[in-house]
C-alpha cells in the first residue's frame, strides 16, 4: 500500500523502530503513533517518542493493554507525567468498532491536539 508509485513525495521506512528512528527527526511537528500490538516493537518506539518533543503520542490497544504499557514504562524509569503524554486508547471515543471510523477518530484526535497546542 505505502509505495513510491502511490505516494511519490513520501519516504517509506521499512525497518525496526530502533533503526528506523535513527533516520528521522522527531520534533514539535511530529505526531507519533504505535500500532503493532507488540510490546517489544512498540516500547522501543515509545521510549524514543517520550524523550522527544513530538506534539502527539498515540497507541493502539485497549485500556487494559495501556495499563500494562504504563507499568512497563514505569519500570523503564519514565515518570507518570511523561507517560501521561500518551493518548491511549488512541483516537476520540466515538463508540465504533469499524476500522475506517476508528481511523477517522485517530486523525480527528491528532488534529484536536495539534490545534489546542497552537492556540
């Protein structure tokens, strides 16, 4: 789906988070999202996001999954104020299970956070 033919002006990085994140700059214009449901992948990415100046950090998963994520991050040495930057479950609560509607709720939440921070 994500390829040069469909998106000629976009760079697609297909690598493990610790390697992929070395090749990009995360700044105040970055929205950072983890979507894998795999802690050994997502946690590496989250550690980078929590140390960076991105305006949005979001994680896919249930409230129970996020509670486990919080425990892991606390055990890694992150304090609760830093961890509270994470929006999880990701997206505005619209009461839907449909993937296309969830995708829109995620984009809506990112835009909401971006616009509130810029006011």
